[in-house]
C-alpha cells in the first residue's frame, strides 16, 4: 500500500484545487493520472463518489 502527496489537495474537504472538484486520484487532469496505477479505474471511483452524493454526471449536449 502506498500514499501520495499532492500540492493541489485541500485535505479538510478532500477537494482538488487544480480541477475545482472532488479529489479522485488519477482522474482526467490529475497530476497522478499518467504516473500512477490504481486498483480501480478513476471512472469507476468517480461514478461511486457521484452515486454516494446522489448526483448524476451531466451529459454534454450534442448539436
């Protein structure tokens, strides 16, 4: 097991200051995305976090 240190993490809220959203290590735009491996994909962890909050991801409108 390992841990990480991120200069963009606001610990009290588990919030990413760079992406201005919940911290999910490895998500698109995260500084750990390309240099770290995770047991579960970032997409799965984002989906789990959203379901925990009773939110659904907003779909992009297509024209």
